[in-house]
C-alpha cells in the first residue's frame, strides 16, 4: 500500500527548521491590543523567516482568522509587506480593527487610558448599547482585557480583582495603541 505524506508547508525552511517550534511569546513584541487564547504569537519567528525568504516587500498579506492580528501587525511594523488584509468573522473584533484603521486609534487609546477600572465600572459600561463602531470597539477591548482568558462570550466571568474591586496587581488592561 502506498503511504501518502502531506507536503511540508514551508519546504524551503524545512531543512533548517524542521517543524516550527513554539517560542517564548514574551520574546515577540506585543503589538496587539488583544489577549488571544490560541493566538499566533508563537509562530511569529517562523513567519518572519518564511516571508522574508519567499516574498517581496511589495506584496499584500492576507491573514484569515485575524483575531488579535499579530501576523498582520508584525508584517506591517517590520515592513515585510506593503499592505495587510485582515479577515475576521466576529463583528466585535472586526469593530476594533475597523476603528483603528479608520482613524479612531487615538480615541480608543484615550478611552482605555482614562477608564477607571473597577468591576462596577466595567459592568456599567458593558450594559450600554454601543451607538457607534468605536464604542463597540471599546467594549470589545474591555471584555477582552477583563474577562477570563480574554474570552468575549457571555458568562466567561471576570479576572480576579484586587481590593475595593480595583485591579491593582494586574494592569493588563492598560496599554497604548500607537498605529500612526
Ligand atoms: C484563535 S483566533 C485567531 C488568533 C489570532 N490569529 C492571533 O494570533 O491573535 C480565531 C479567530 O478567527 C475568527 N474566525 C472564526 N471563523 C472565521 C471565519 N470563517 N472567517 C473569518 N474569521 C473567523 C474568530 O472570530 C477568531 O477571532
């Protein structure tokens, strides 16, 4: 019987790298506003090498299942491609990326930095119906940064809070968006 083998995904690298190994994600610049379970951050070093070897800088990168978008962000920040197309099904996540690329990055960053992070304030904020794309984007970031594991689905529950409901020990919520 003939044995079928899947072709290597990165044949030009397979001699050097073998199967891509997960890296310590702390060694990869954290450029995404999202915390993402199952994110692609571990894949960034392999991606850089693969893209650099294979394609010219003038290309367009398409990132399906964009989520936190770390692949597109890495490619753009490091000038590995000219453009990136991020494909995302979830409307809330898409609202964040649309707001950022359509001129509301600074508004979002200010909203994050001036938000008084208490459990009560988060609950109050999330009860509101967002009237604009950027408000929806802010609510999405808020959920992603305060719900367990960054899971947006209802019922995933909050991270543990410090005294008086204030998130003292862990300021993971605070980050600066700089997409100029
Ligand atoms: C595990 S996350 C991706 C993580 C991301 N690549 C990162 O590194 O941060 C998968 C994402 O794909 C999105 N998704 C699932 N099915 C999809 C589809 N058919 N088309 C586009 N996006 C989809 C989900 O909403 C989710 O945000």
